[in-house]
C-alpha cells in the first residue's frame, strides 16, 4: 500500500462570487468550500466550457483502494463542470533517446534508440481506468436522486473523459471505477 494523491478536475462558473462544492469520495468528505471559479456575465451553455482542466481539490487515498468508489458532488453558487479524477501511480513518462548521440533516431529501427523514464509513477497523474466508448469510468450516475442519461446525448460515443455540468442546487452521485490493473508502483528499468 502506497499513499496516492487524487486530483478532482473540472471548471466552475458563476455570475458573481465563488462556486461552493461539497464532495465525498468513497464515503469521505474531500471538499466543502469554494473552488477556483471563472466569473462571467453569463454562465456558458453546455459544450461552451473551456477545457475543464482546473485542479479543484487534491486529496489522498492509497494504491490498494480500487474498484467502484462512490462519489457525491453538490454545487451551490454557480455551475461546476466535473471532468474526472486524476491519480498518481497510474503510469510513467518515457522518451526515446539515441543509442548513438551522433546518429539520428529512426522510430522504425529500435536499434537507434532506447526508452528512458522521464516521469516516475509517483509524479505521473492520469486516469485510473481505461476509457471506452461505453464508459469513462463513471457508472450509476444520478442527478438529484434520478438516473441522469447525460452522456447518452452529448458524447456521440467518443473515447475519453466526458464533462458533467452540475448546476446551482444540484447533487450528482456516481460510482467511479479505479482499475487495480492501472496501479503502477515502479517504472521498468
């Protein structure tokens, strides 16, 4: 078991002041307060959001905490566009380096390069699950206690993490899948 940092990613919009978010993850409150907020005259419509890539909160869990994690998010004071959770120990960064510094790398010839780890697993943040056209790792999603078919009409069956707009006064709950197969504690040498 290793301590793991989780980042809640998204963007918040308000016509005045900060958006307040109360969030629980796996039964533990991880946020109860204001988040970074973009103040605008008009809150953007669905699909007009920026990249939804602000780190709204950081919290800790462990690498042995895997499976379906229950999540609840309640928003007041504006709209929160929830994107995903990013976690460390989900991979590592690497790059090609020339085996002969005087010769160029030929990507089609593995004799001209070797892979070097550039980001270790403890500093590499990514999705803790595999995205498919059927799921972005979020299942059993409800809004205000009712099933929420949001992704059915906005994703057009695209791969990747989808954005979920949670408006003032709304509560969204879902189960977030943390894949034990994506826990990577050490990069290959």
